[in-house]
C-alpha cells in the first residue's frame, strides 16, 4: 500500500473520527492541511423496484441494497423522509449504537468505511470519539466503544478511543495550556469535560441533545421530528426576539430547557467532586456541536450561566472555532501526536540496538 507524503517528505499518518448521532466526520492531514469528510448518520428504506433503482442511480443518490429493500444513506435520507412525511432512521441513538434499530450495525459500518477509507500505512492510528459515562441514563458506552473499535480494526487501523469533550479541549484550548471546560452539544447527547493542563478532571455525558429538542418540539406542535430538525438546521435563530411560527417557538422553549438542565448538572457534579483543582484565574468555556449552531446560542447560554453560582470561576465563553469539526480535529491531533511519539520511540529503539551492537551487550541476528 502506498502512503501519502507531505511537502516535508514525511508520511502524514494518523486520522481522526467523530462518531456522532447526527453526523460522522473523519479528518486527516494532507500536505500540511487538515482535510475533513462528512456523512449524515441516517438512512431511509424504500421498496426495491427496477425503475426506482434506475432513478436513484441517475441522480447519484447514495444507497445500498439488502434483500428486497433499498436504503438511502446520508443527507438524501432526510429529503426522502420529508417527501414521504415519515421519519428517517439512524444507527445511533443518544450518542451510542441504537439497541432498537435492527440495521444499526451494518449501516454504521458502511458509513464509517465510506468516510475513512483504507489505512495509508499498515496499522495507521485512528482516534475515534466516544461519549462520557451518562449520568442520567441506564446504559454504559462499553458496547458502543468496542463495536466501533472492531469496525476500524477490521479495516486495518490501530484504533484508540478518545472522550468526545476531551477532543474539544485538544482542538480549542491549546492557547490555555489545555485547561478549561468543554461542552459538546450533540444530537444524541451533551458531553462535558473539565480539563486541567490536559488532564481530564470531570467527564460525563447527558442523554438529552438536539434530537430531544426535535422530539419534544414535534410532540408539542403535532409535527414530525424530521420536519422540526430541517427547520432548526436551516431557518431557526435563537437570537430572534419573536419566533414567528409554532415550531420556532417550541424550539426556543426546549433550547432554554436543555441549557438549564445541562448547566444544573455541571454545577452539581463540580460541587460534589473531590478532584476540583484550585485555579488562580477564571477558566475558558468552549461550546461546540451541531446543537450549538443556531445564531444566538452562545448569548442565550451565557445569560443562563451567569444566573448560577458556579463553584469555579468562568472567564471567556466562546464557540469552538469549528463547532462541527472540533471533535474530529481534536481526535486527529491526538492521532498525529501519538504517531510522532511512536516514531520517536522507534528512533530510540534503533539507537539502543546500534549502541548495543558496538559494545556487544546483546546478540544481533544478521
């Protein structure tokens, strides 16, 4: 297998993977620049027919066939769901592989393989995101973590997990010596990490996220969650003083509810933790994830945070420089750093062997 070579002549190995409920991102470095790839984590099933299949091929819709069913994958799945006024399906729910979706495993493997491709070197390192242990749900993340690891290892990678919010710390808080509070507002979950000098002090997840907002708003106004999600992603602004439709009003209400819930749980975990560092100055707080994208989110979040008495001083509150890519960017940074350490360890091993040859301390096979 040939490996890609950067401008410096070095192999640019190491990849990042963000396994999100709504989107899956991969990242790699090519010629000194980070290249991102994205696929929506969704599929929609339609009955197979020769005419239907020809039409999908004609307009280049991404789909797979299984038995007598065609599965439209990615962004087109939502389009089909809205056309037919039905819900699309997801292999992940609440941040982990869905136990209720019988097609979850083959679909998630297909999406990941289509994004990340083959390793550029044998055993290339890939760091993949995993959620923290959920505080408010009766499941763990072990099964999810091991399944994703297996998918990547079967593809030929050396796969290593990284906490989702900790990846944001690596991506966004380098200027603060990797000290701060990172909150990832995803579709299935909200992930939290308080880090001090790159050491995670508190990490956890909450089982409410963008999907919860969509579902609650949909129930409130009698719409499908797919329709609500489409409006949230394309039209909705939290900064609007007067929400003009019932869907937007419902979205605004449930955004407030989610923010209050997240802040209250963070405060509670900090207050009862015996690991809290004694900091000399306020820390930076980073918000990221697709659920944080509506205009006005940071302002709404900040307003609600200042009402609380946090056990730790918060200074700047800012959005991630790349809200959708910050997790996968942090995972890539971890992979590249890990790879560089491997190279350094290899150099030291070679040096040791060469020195041992000279002094005759160990036998060297020729």
